[in-house]
C-alpha cells in the first residue's frame, strides 16, 4: 500500500512588523480594494489643477477687460493728477502801508493757480479774509479733480485790493477769477471794511449807528446808481427791491479817498448774468446827512450838512392872466432825468398837466431823448447844476462852471437854454445869485416840500402835497424815485377836484424878477 503523502505546509510567514495592521477576515478582497483607492488618489490633483487654471484664466480676462475700460475712460477724463502738485509760496511787501502779501502758486496737469493773501497786523482780519479765499479755492480744487474738462488745465487767480486804509479802518476787496472751461468764467468779489483795532467787520448798520431810516436812504441811493448804470448801458430796467437790500449791502468798502461807499458786484451774484460785473457807488456827500455820527466820521470823510434853510416863503402869485384866478400850482421835479421820467410824462399828458424839470447836467447826454421829450410836450426845462454840489461853498469859477455846463448840455439836446435854476439843497448866496443874474436866470425854490426822498411811500407823498397845496404853490418832488412818480396821479386827481390846474414855473410866475429869486 502506497505511503500517504503528508500535506504540504504553507511557507512560513515572515515575522509581523510592528507597523503592520492586522488583516480582516476578508483578506482576499484587500488587494483589489487597495488598487481602487490608489486610482482615486491619483485623479484629485488633476481636477484641482484644471480648476486653478480656469480661475487664473478668468482673472486674467477680467483684469484685461478692466484695464481696457480704465484706459478708455482715463483717456477721456483723467480724474486724478498724474503728477504731484507743484505748490510753492513766498512772502513779500505789498504796495499798501502796513500790509504784506503771501503768494501761493500751484500747478498740475489739471489746474494752474495763483493766490495772493493779505497779511495785516491784525490776525482776526487775516483770518476772515483767508477763510473766504480758502472756501473759493476749495470749490475750485474739487472742480479741478472731478469735472470733465478739455486738455487745458483749469485756471484760478485770486488777488486783493485795498481801497481805504487810515488809522482806524481798512477796506479790502478780494477778486476771484476762475476759468473752468464753462460758458462763462467765474468772477466773484468778497469785500469788507474792518475796524483795524478790533478786527471786526464794520457793516452798513454800524456805519449808520443802527438808524433804519439812514440805512434805507443809502440802499435807495445804491438802487438809483444801479438804474443809472443800466440805463447808460441801454439794458432792461430791473426791479431791485428784492435783490438790493440792507442785507445784501451789509458789507461795503470805502473808495475815492474816503469820499464814496462802494459795492463790487460779481457777475450773476446779485444781478442776472447778462448784466455782467458792476460796482455800485454812492458819493458820501449825497448821503452825508445820514452819516453825522462818530462811527462814520472816524472812518470816512463825512462833510457837514448844509446850514438849515429858513422856512421858504410862499411863491408870489402870478398875474391873473397867467393863472386863471390864482387856482394854479406848479409841480417841479428835481435830480432827473431818471429811470421813471418817461413814465411821468405820460401821466402828466393823461391829466393835461404841465410841470417843470430841474435837470442834473451830467445826466442829460445819456438820456437826451427823454430831455427832448420833456421839451416837446411843452414842459419847462430848468438847471439843477452839473454835479449837485452845495454852490455857496464853491469858488465863483466853479459856480459858473456848474451853471454853464448844464445849460450847454440842455441846449445841445433841445436847442433851448434854461432861464431858471434850482440850486441844489436850495442853498444860495449873493455869489450864486450874481452868477444867475449875469446869465438872465432866476433862482427857483419851493413852497411845499413833499419829502419824497425821505419817505418812499406814494400815499404819504400824495397826502403831503395835497395838504400843503395853496394857490400859487410850487411843489417839490423828485422824478428819480418810483414812489414819487407813483404819487403823481393821486396828487393831480385830488387837486383837480379842488379846482386847481397845473402849469410850469414860467406859467405861474410870468415875468420873473431875476435879482430876487423865488420863492
């Protein structure tokens, strides 16, 4: 019997390593499982690489597109200077006593700037002026940085001017010119009159020592100056009641050697842009009666008011043939021609009334058509001097010049030489009367003063004229005030109901005695 073979023993296993993990019962499936796990591990880096490449490509495309957009718009409008601002400053003495200047210049591809700051001995004054300059410059810098412009840089020039500088007061104007390549360059003016000791701004109310009446009269004079300027420029008349007020004229400067009040108006600041720049100017002599106070007298040249005039005597009655039973009155108008004279002529025509106009010679040539219309409508032309001075205070030669220049202007406009004169303020003396006598002229004053220059109210003016009316009266008014012209229909209607008619001074007085003067 064959011998049995012993079963074959499997080869001996190597000793287990300490790191080997025990195998599970299903060890036969371990190898395929290991192979599958290895395949998964090898695919993950490839997917991450693809995702990363895609992200990088998208980022590059976005950056490129952003660059193209930036380049396109940057070509149209570089919104930031490409170069640092080249700002420099230096100090120098100015041409004004006790004042130095600080100059600041700044230039980039977007702006070109020159600024001059005044440096006085009062830091409060310096701060007030510098703040106004810096505000304007800040607005300009914003525009230079943010506004679409042409290739040329925006320009700004800020300078100052001293118009009055005495021991107590200082008047400064800051002129601002900015060209932002718009339709019109910007033109602004800031101005002040300072108390040099305190550094405070002196306002119009300070100048009149809070006198509301005085302030209103100065504002009215300023409006009249604007209307005269507009008339000379042949521009349309404006209603200034809302724009030229005590508030808008609060700041002022003193000019002409201390003899004028002025308000520089930048384009489109108080008046419409089409009226351009303008300087309102009021001679201090014309409003001196309202400035008789210590404040005004300290800072400007305030002339003393004329001596009070005696109460005028009633005008002598004219011959009966000239005045139809003495129920006649002469309406007279001073200081024209003014912006409302043409309107007044129409009102007089509507009521069949005649009047006498005492004209300022310096106004005649610019309103020659109005002067000719006065003459053509059979009103009387009178002389009211060339520049409205107080004649008795002038040398004889200047008195003669004031009379002759006005007579010549009226004659040139109408062909007629006046035979009557109303001296400004009613001020006469023997020298004035002698000059009139030599020219065959009479001095004509008044017997009823409506004070229309003081109270700009048509109802008040009418009441005064009607209350003071009497046969042979000469009524004083001014055709340069709208409220005065507005009172005329009321005056004419009221007095016509009382049986009065209205004639010229010549019609009232007939053959006047030249030497005497009237009233």
